[in-house]
C-alpha cells in the first residue's frame, strides 16, 4: 500500500471511531431529555429524572439546575469527540479529494472546472454555509422554528444542486456531508460550549446562571441530531454509484437528507408527530427506490435486426485501453497502488463474470472510468452495452 492508501485507511478508521463516540453520546442525551419525568413532589433544582438498566446495573439520571456557588467538584464535558470527528474528516477530505490531482474531485462530463478551482469552491462552500446557517438561526426568524427549518432545508437542497452541477457527483455528495458535519461541530464549539461555559462561570461567581443560554444550546444540539443520519448516508454513498452517478443526483441526495432527518425524529421524538415523520421517511425512500431502480428497456443495448454481435475482441480492446490501467494485477496508473476494489480485467472470464458491474458503472451511471480519465467514448459504452445484451460471449 502507498502512503496515500495508508493515510486514507487510518483517517477513515479514526473518523469512524470518533463519529461513533460523538453520535452515540449526542443521541443518548437527546433521547434522555425527551424521556425525563418531572419529580414528585416538585423540586426546584431537579428538572427531571429517569431510571435505566444497562450491563447488569441500575442507573438514575437527573437533570438539575445548579444554584450559585454550588458547582460540583468533577464535571464531565462531551466535546473532544466532535473535534476529533471533524479534524479527521477534514484531513480525509484533503487526502482523498484535494491531493489526488482532481481524479475524485472533478468530472469533465459535469463541468470544465479545474482541480484548484474545485478545491477553492469546496472549501468556500463549507465556510459560507456556516455563516449563512448561523446567521439564520440567530436572526428573528429562529423564533418561528418551522419556517427557519424549512429555509435551512431549502438551502441544503440549493447547496446539493449547485455542487452537483460543478463537481463530480461523488465529490459533491462528500462536500454536502462536509458542510453538514462542519455545521454540527461548529454548533458544539461555537454555540453550545460557550453557552455552557457562561453558565458555569456565573455559578462559580455566585450568580444565578442564565438558563436561557442552556435552551439555545439545546436547540443547536437538536439540529445536530437531525443532521446525523444524512451525514452517515453520505459517508456510505461513495460505495453506491447509483446515487451520486444518477442524472438527478442532487434530488437523490435531498430525498436521502429528508428520509434521514425524518427517521431521526421517529427514533428520538415523542408524540403523534412521529407517525407523520415515519410516513415522510417511508415516502421519501419509496420515491428514491422508484427514481434509482434500474429498469433496462428492451431496446437498451439491444441489437438491431441484421446487425452483427459485437465481438469480445472489440470489447476487450476497449477495456484494455480504458480500464486496465487501474483494474489490473499490475496497474500502470500510479494513482493506485493496487487494483481499486480488487477488480481486475486481465482474464477474459473475469470480464464476463463482472459484466453486470461493468454495465452499471460504465454504461448506466457512467462513473467509470473514474472522472473518465482515459476518455471512454459514448460509442465504446454502447459497444459494451450491446455485448452484454448479446449474452457477453467471450468466444
């Protein structure tokens, strides 16, 4: 494995572990807040409590108001999980998309943007998105939560549309994920933690803390929980070219964001709104299935009457010139240290065995060759399609 491969692997591992820790603690506290019960009789200092059982033990958790000068000796903060997730994610984005010559970042069939310009666009979109989002939720519109949420969703859709029209589909998805991830970690470090620190400072100084700050911090924490599932989908999306490679890839992404946010509400929310959100999640997934399901028409790739079947020699010549530079036991393209995904086309039987994978990537989604680096033509894609439609003969 090359240095780039090792960096990719280790950063993904760190990102995954840190993300589990962050998401787990975040979801736990959001769930906890929504299931606390008020004390009987009422207690001025205890807002709610909950009994739980886990790992063979019983736990009682309370949410309390701490009076002036009554700060506990030991206080646990949950903040470094968010920081490590974001730092590892930014480094991973840099290693995979910004330091690989644009091979994952740009796509000539989408736009003619250069790798340098695409990098500037990606970074700029992340920074500007926080400024816009934070400004919206600090404005008077934030008092009308549903309106601000609708505007936020529309802005996310606009970002998806814009990035999918300039970057490669895969890179556009990852940058929308980076935007959401940055909003989440900025919420923690720039809004939630400072509010908590002000409350602690007031308590230690013997003053009554402003619990309104706590409510503002909680709102940002709730926002983070709604963004979690969409971000997790985006982390997985690069394994499914039928999503980012779809001709309406930005709509696919918006529907997944909607389905993920709705699923979060079903899992953690309370009340009848869960039923509505369950319907929204199922509806979005149904539309996604209908939109992305491949239904090859009878004429796609079919041979016209009297036309000759493509020979395997012609198909192999295309694959050799367009694909084998990477997909070989001994790749000639220095970008990869080994055949990506372990796929090799040195053996004719291997080509035939992988014909459906070739059809999806080279014919349906056109996400291979990667960024069409080797310049596969539409005529060559059609040739492969007709060969597959004819039964993929190798003799």
